[in-house]
C-alpha cells in the first residue's frame, strides 16, 4: 500500500485528528492546557524507557528523531506531492511540534491521569487530636517544659560562677567583660512522652562582671489542646441535656418530637429507593462489558450509551424522590445526595475505562501500521505513528501497575471490581488505591458511636433551635398579608434566631459526613487515603475553601469536569473554572429544590458569588491573611442562616 492509500485509511485519519492542532477532535492534556512554545523543541522517542514506568511516571525521550520543523522544511519530492493532494496533512505537519506539547513537557510524556493522586494519609482530626489523645496523652506539658528550662538556666549560671571562682578561662572572661563574645547554650528536655517532648530551647547569655544580663531568650514550647476538644463535646452535651429537660417540662414527653419522627417513618420506602439506585448504577459495568466483548465500540456507541444512561439515571431518580414517593425533606435530601454520589462513581468508572479503550485501539492500529508501512511511507508519516504508539504505551503502562491481573485493564471490568469501587469512600475511579494492612475494629466501633451520637445531637438541635422559628416564619409567609418592610423585618429576625443553631448543625454535618462516615467506610474497606478534607477553617479565600472542604468531590470535578471540559470542548482555564462553578451551583440549587419543592435560585447565586469574593481575597486583600480568615468565618457562620431564611420567607 502506498502513502496515498494510507492517507485514505480511516484509522490513520483518526490518529491525525487526535494530533492536529486545528482539528476539533484533537487530543489535549487534561493537566497542561496552555501551549508552551520553545525556539527549538526537541521531541524525542521515549520507546526505550517504557519498561521503567512503574518506577517513574515521566520518561526521557531518546534522540532518535530530529526536530519536526526540520522534517517539514526538508520535504522530499514525494512528500510535496502528497501534501499538495492533502492540505489537511500539510497543516498537521506544520503544527505537529505544537500539538506534541499536549503530550510532552520538558522532554517527558505527560499522563492524562496525573491530576489526581491517592496516598496513605490520615484524617486531620485523627492525626492531630484523636490518636495523640488516646495513645500518648499524659496531662499538662507546658509546666514541665518551663521547669526544665529554668533548671537549665540555673545549671548554666552555677557553672559560670564555678569557672570564675577557680580562675579558669581568664582570657574568655576578659573577652566577655568587653562584650566581645557570647555563650550560647542549647538545652533539649525530654518530658517522658515522645509526642510531648519540648523542642530545643536556645538561650543567649551575655556575662558582664559578676552579673548576667539575659538580653535575648528564645523558647519553643510544644502545646497540647486535647482537653479543649473534650471540653467542646462536654459543653455541647450539656446544652443538649438542658434543651431536652426543658422540652420534657413543657410537653410532658417526646412523642411529638417531630424531627425524630421524620427519621423513623417510611424507612422501608427510603431503603427500597436507595437500593434501587445502587443496583441501577451497575448498568455502566454492562456497557463496559459489551465493549470488552467487541459487541459495541466505545467511541461510536459506548460513550453515548453511558452518557444517556447517566442522564436518565439522574432525571428518573430525581423525579422519583421529588414527586413519585411521598417522603419528608430529610429523606429526600439524603436520597438526592446519595444519587449524586452514584452518578459521580458511574461517570468516573465509565470514562476512565472508555479513555483506555480509545488508547488501546489507537495503539493496536499504530503498531500494525508501523510494521506494515515502515518501508513505504515517508518519514513524517512514520513519526506520526511512532509518537502515537509511544504515547499509548505510556498511558497503558502508567495505569497497569498491579501484579494482580484482575486489577489491570481490561480485566478490571467485572462486577466485583465495581462493587469494591462503590464501597470505597472515593468518587474517582482507578485500578488501585492505597490500602491498610488490617481493619481496626475498635476504630470502627468508635466511628459508629460518633455517627449515631452526632445524628442524635443533630436531631435535638434541629428540634429545639431550628424548627420553632422556621415554622413560625412559614406561617407568617403563608397566612399573613405583609408588605415588603414587615417581611424584611421578619426575615432579619429569623436570621438572628436560627443562626446559632444552624451554625452548629453545619459543623456537625461536616463532622458526621467527612470524618465519621467516610472514615468508618475507609476502615472497613482498608482504604488508606483519609484525606477527605483539609484545614478549611484556616482558609483565607473561598477558592481555598472550594478545594479543601470536600476533597473527594473536588478530585472528581478537577478530572471529570474542569480538565475534561478543556480537553473535549477546548475551554481555557477561566472558562473551565466558570463551567465547573456553574455545574456545581446547579447541583446545589437542585438540592434546595428537593428540600423546599420550589425554585428560587438563591443558593445558585451565593455559590457563584464565591468567584468574585475569591478574586478580591487573592488580589485586593492578598496580604491580609488574618482579615481574610475573619471574613471567611463571617460568611461560614452567617451564610447558611441567610440562605435558609431567604427560602423560608420569599
């Protein structure tokens, strides 16, 4: 077959489209969307380094190939004839060195999956508070460190006096009297418990005659706030106890505890609908199995089946939760949030494997084409195929790192593999996750107690501090004809009344989901990456809060929304950020529709307002970290109350 015949081959044309800058189907890196140009780019062939993938994710290219600009500038007569008959190929060759920047960076191949990482990491509460408190707590530590430091100063003073009395080091004494030298003493104190040992304390002493002038003393102490953690839960428990006593005195019993009744009614309906969503999510495994058996092709059929099914899944169950089944708002919001989790898992599983199907198909064709046309095709066409082959080999090698065959592509496409993915506290699919050696059943029991204890506190706080003012506000909105001023005054009053209780609920919901529940599932599945949230309480901008408040969902948005939109729709960073925030805001507003059964758009607007607020905090208030953190906490404490009051009153 000649070059002309090869250029008419559909598979080869598809590979051209994946690499051509001007093609709408061009492959992009989901990590580096900005084109990095260089004066003389040296794009080399990394084939010789493919076997080292398990140790290094980036491989060096050898110097087998010349710069593509030189190939274009030194075209043969046959190439010129081919280019004259195929303008598309001509444009492709002229821009190939730019297109390769999508796959290569600093002479190394860039994996499409390098945007999300999992590692063996503890949760913040466990690593900083719970585990140290349970394993190494030994009472106050500051007093021990101060006494040890004072003892070291006394010993230093005694040694100096002894030296002067014995007339030792008279030269040093003379220099010290003239202020020409300093004695630096470093003392390190062990306070019996390694985790509570004080750091090195450095004291600068200046001696003058028989007196000591401590000009500068720098002491570093290690503090322990574990007792305050216990105090917080004690105060919260006493508040709950006081509220329950008052409720019992006023109502006589707890039979009219409405929030509790919501939790215990229609449990079977909730379970059936939840189980139906879980079973329905397995349809994505069937789609991948059909692709695996060559019954359908992923690119032509599978991708559309998966996308349409995800849309059907979300639409049907959203309608069922909202309209078909008569449920209370707590059950509705639980089912909606769980359906979103299933949707993210389905999407990640489908499109992770779908991308590898495309890579596998391209690798198969490129390898066969190289073997068949290496003696007849021109050099530039050979390079297209070689680079396609090398990139595909790299991508498959970086994902095929397990020694267990059932975890490697495409043997991972099984019901059992998807079942384990649904059990892991992660919504981004990959072949392997970091795992712990064993299950700590004591830790599981601790988290189970935390789950039910936190739910109980949430029920009491909602019943005592949230339900009465909201019910009164709803009656005001429905039954009283009030003008705008009266309604606004009532709205301010409602915000002030529900703000304390709603802030407590907000914090407890965070602890319940991202610490208690996720860590419990992580321990049961031996999932080692417990980085479900960062230290969001220290945020100085809303962009930081969006990243570290909910790390599992943030990882999903980064890979499957932010980078996917840049890769598939050719969006730049700003456009992709806007699209990600809009999509996230839409789902937040859908949650409000589930609760209130009406569309208002307040939460959507508040979510989108994070973008200008993030811009202000990172530009105008860039160097005012403390002020930004205060503003952040003002928003965290007042924002939920303002939003709930808006949905209640208007």
